[in-house]
C-alpha cells in the first residue's frame, strides 16, 4: 500500500471501520445511501469508483463476470452499456437477471446488487452514445464484441473502415449497441470493521418498499 493509500485508509476509520453502519430502517432509501457512499468514494480519490463487477448467467446457470462502468443510478436502477450481441448481451437476453459488486478497498466498503435487467429505450441509449468520444463511438461499430478475432490488424482495419464511412458526419447509434438497466431486488452494504466483525445490511424489495436486515459477517 502506498503512503497516500495508507493515509486515506487511516482517514476512513472514523467513517466506518470503527463506527460501522447505523441500524437503518425500511424507511431509509438504499438508493440514496448508495449515492452517498459513491460520492464518498469519489471524494476519497479512488480511481474509477464507478467500476463494478457485472455477473450474468446462462439459462442453465453457468455464471460469468466482468468489470464494467456504472453510467447512471436513480430510483429506477443501475445503468450500464454494452454490445447487445456480446456474451453478456446474449446471456441477459436469455436470462434477464444480473448481479453487481462495487468494491472500494480504501474505504473497506462493498455494495452488492441483485435484480432483473431490461434494455433502455433507443432514445436513452442514443443520448448516452452521442456523449461518448468520437473514437469510442467508432469503436462500438468496429468491435464484434466477444466474437473470435483473427488478429489485431483485423480490428484496426475495421476501425479505419468505419472511420472513413462516417468521415465528416455524425456517427449513428449501432442497432446492436445500447444500455441495460438493472432494477434492484436486493442491495447489500458491507463495511469493514475491526477484528473482521464486519457490518452487513441487506435491503430486499417487498412490494413498494424494502425489508432491511443486519447479517452476520
């Protein structure tokens, strides 16, 4: 651990490691609590605090996980973008459930989210696509994500072809690319504590509200 990381870790002691998680109630909003933790992760200087593991599974239950970036969160759920023809896209089409894990090591915090997944509207996907750098938009067209690739040269060639095709004009949203929103059914907050007696609070969706439980570490 670097000196800077050590200092940041020491500064977290009063924010959780020694005091831990409060006894939240069903009236507390887990999305608001997540946003508070997310803001604190950004304030702590964590690189890419929006990084998250996204786990999917086939209909037969074979799991797969990969790191992605959170691109939005509100009361409707957690948003990320991908190629719909990728492995994760195919698995979500066949089994529209997923799990997310955020890990902010310096703060000794994790958040686990489980729920159902649906595609964003084309308008929502296009709005985000237009906000991306031009090179990233070209890359979305060039990459047949998760398909076998003969060589790096082939990918570079495809990129140059789309670069020429869209030269001097707006790059449209690919029909095979867009966003997903995970509607949370379970959200668990994990705070590291001394002697490995960690705090875990789990929210489970019940009708229009939430059941909150404290779990053994």
